[in-house]
C-alpha cells in the first residue's frame, strides 16, 4: 500500500536494482521517515505510475531503463540540465502535485570523480561510449568545465552524432544564458589503440560509459597497448563486477580508480536531497559508508 512517504524506482527489468537497498539504508541513517520499493513498470504502465505520484500516493520516483526518455513528455516541468541531456532519472512531486524531472546521473558522476581525485574543471577527458550513460557523462563534463572532451565509440558515427548534439545543446544553453561551463573542445574517435594514443596521453580523466565489462570480468573497453599512468583518474560506470578489468589495469599502471558504485551513491544522494531537502552533514564520509554498505 502506497503512503505519502513512499518512493519507488521504476524500470523494466528492475529486480537487479541496488537502489532499494541503498535508499533504505540512507533513509534509516538520516532518520528520514520514508519507504522505497522497486516497481517493474513497462511502457504501458508509465502513465499510470506518474498519475499515482501526481495524486500523492508516491512522493517521487527514480527512473531507470528503459524509461529515462519516455518519461519526459509525461512531466509538468523538466530541470534545464535534464532537458539538455534529454533524459530524466528522478521525478519529484512538488507542492500542489507538479511533477518535475531531474537528471542526477550527471552530477553524481562529477561528485564521484571529484571524490576520487579527478576534478573536471579544466580537465581533458577521454569518454568511452556514446549511449545514454555517455550522454549524461558528456554533459557532466561540459557543465563542470572540462576543456577537452574526446568521445570514443565502437561505432564512431554514433560518437559524431552525440558530439553534434552536445555542440548544439551547449550553443542553445549559452544563447539562453542558462548555467553552462566554459567552452570545450569536442572531438570523436573510434575505439582503437591507434586513434586513442594521443587523447589518452593528454587526458587526466578517463570514463568508461560503455557496457563493456558488465558481467564480463575479463573484458576491457580500452584497447590493449594503451598506457594508463599516475596522471589518470579512471572511472568505470560498470559496477558488476566492482573491480572491472579496466579498473584493475588502471590500478596496476598507477592510475587512480573510481568504481561505478560511487556514481550510483552520489546520484542517489542528489535524489534524496531533491525529494526531502535532507543532506548529510559530511557528504563525502556518508557516501563512503553508503558505498561500504553496498559492497
Ligand atoms: N554507475 C552508474 O550509476 C551508472 C549509471 C548509468 C549507466 N551505467 C552503466 O553504463 C553502461 C552503459 O549504459 P547505457 O545506458 O549508455 O547503454 P547503451 O545506451 O546501450 O550504450 C552502450 C554503449 O556501450 C558500447 N558497447 C556495447 N558493447 C560493446 C562492445 N562489445 N565493444 C565496444 N563497445 C560496446 C556501445 O557502443 P556502440 O554504439 O558501438 O554499440 C555504446 O556506446 C551500462 O553498463 C550501465 O549499467 C552506470
């Protein structure tokens, strides 16, 4: 039975989601009187669950695949960053029943990197992938002031398409005087050792936003023969397994590593803040305990 303090993650599939465990822990630790559950919702059920939020039966939603884009036209308002990314992963019910969508993946990634020693401001970034996760990561890089962004994808055409969309969205944001970082240089590359040697050598931050390594402990998205080193902070958005082949390689070569659970924890903290206004007094220490709880 839904209660006014009820929240849910909606997706399909959703059984594997770590969010119920994470939010239950955070609510308990922060003494927030709330419940959180996983709801398997297919495309046909999306409208109904949003109506339930509107009526106040649920206070907010975490939104996961495949609904992050489809949910947008069903909302009353969308935060500017989420609108630019074109994906919503958090819905908050405001006073009076207004449904507002946010994207906390982008800020979650930026916080996770920062905690791990990889500051985006002024950084040169090598981003692997061009799907939905890469899209949020690219906007996180731009809105946090990265100076160079190389988008590397197996199918380079998809990276080129994303680069075009980024340039257009940033141009509109600048014209509209919305919050935006400084201008960045964006380029694309195929996922080959030949193409990535130079961007990798110049980058300080490497982000894996491909699904390579997911449930495949030996698979590594970064082509063999490329050297990581102490100048790099490597974040892998894949967190199953936690120590992916990419992170093991990065560690062995002297780079700093940030696993994907850090991003999950930070984006969840941001959702909690949007829903309840509550934030832990020492966010870094709290995130660290949350991470520990999940591992
Ligand atoms: N840590 C977190 O909080 C968090 C948040 C969001 C997502 N994620 C993770 O991020 C990953 C990507 O999610 P997504 O939604 O962006 O997926 P997606 O839209 O399906 O994109 C998949 C990406 O992986 C690439 N790829 C897939 N198989 C490949 C292979 N064998 N070799 C090289 N590239 C390959 C694709 O390249 P092509 O374009 O060439 O097919 C594409 O760039 C998932 O593992 C997801 O769990 C983590």
